[in-house]
């Protein structure tokens, strides 16, 4: 979708029409199982998944890397979820606690990172209902999660980046290349990841990554409005459309990400060795 189309976000209904109250008595147990995921679902079946740390922007850590694997699996298998909206609190995601992962130059440590990283993306791709990413603030880490959504709504003040990889000395092999290349094209993605910089929401729209631009603070409201439109169609139609649309990208995830993470692990080992040598000089 080009930039002109992306600016034409659907009108947002008022709060009474768009914001559904969360389930209380009948909420599935997994909704409260993950410390950095806040999940709520209204009677309409729209699941809002908010990434956060203590109610503010998430600082992604090793516990999240492990927990998100299970969380997205549980989301994917829960037929009570009719549409899924993924977002962050304040920022989509802008910080990562590298130290929490331990010595990533150790093959045993990286084996766990490798398996979880592959499974997270496969489990998101296995969500079998329409998925919308609502981006506010900085989407500078793990944008591949968002790019597995069918539609991305971004505030005009949002920015996209890839902080952890090439600029930090490791291969961008965790799916960020695969998803961006699928949405924006390989050449543009290679240049972006080799010389990472903040990309505005408007520029991401011109690249075909962002589908709807929203006013600051209203990305989730626009996403809810879109979700309400999707709910007008039969459930089988909604589910099968998601399955059909995600299949080509799912095939690339299965084909490329395990290999990419193996290359990333080798580069992490080389980076750790380089840092050790530097510390002795």
C-alpha cells in the first residue's frame, strides 16, 4: 500500500464504540501468566496484547524471550481470540537487557536463544485470525513481531529501527531481515540493516510496511476500528484469510530464520571474542 493510501486511516469511533471492557471472570489463565504482557479481551473477541515493563515501555529481557514463545502459542490456539492487536505501552519496544541473556558466545546459551527465537516467530505466524500491529513511539527492537501482522497501524510520530544487530556487531538473523524484505523489498532492507537508522512512520508507509497512519496516541483505537470491520465477516472467512495471507511469509520464516539465527550465534561468539581481546590490550 503506498503512502497516500496509508494516510487514509479509517475514522475512529468514540470510546464507547471502540474500547471494549476486558473480560474478568472468564479470562483464560494465560492472560496473567506473563509478567511483561498485558492481555485483555472484550466480548467481541478482540484480544489486545500490550508489551510493557511495570506498566511502562518494555525493556525486553531473556525472561520475555522465553515467555513470549509460550504466550504466542497460547494465543494462537485460543479460538476465543477473533482478532489480535499487538502493541506496546508508550513505545512499541526500544530497550533490551542484553546482560540477562548471559554469555551469548557460549554455544549452550545460544542454543536456547536460537530455539526460542525461531519458535516465537513460528508461533506468531500460526495465529490463525487477523492480526494488527499498533505502533506508538519507538519500534527499535523486534520489529519482526509486528511485521508478521496482516496490517500495521503506526502513529505519525512512531519510528522504526534495528538497534541490536549489525550496528552492534551481530548478524540480523532473527527474522528482522526476512520480514522486512518480505514487506519492503530485499534491496531496501539490506541497505537499512547495514546502515540502521530511525525510519519515520511516513517513510515506512512509502516502503509499504505501514498501512495506516494515525494521530499520536490513537494507533490502538484505529486498530480496534479495523478489527470491528473484520468481525463483520464469518469466522471461517476471517480465519482462512489470515491463513492464506500468512502462508508465503510463514514458509520464509521456516526456511530462513533457523539458519539466520545460527549465523547470528556465530557472529555473537566472534563479537564476544573480540571484546575479550580488546579488554586485554
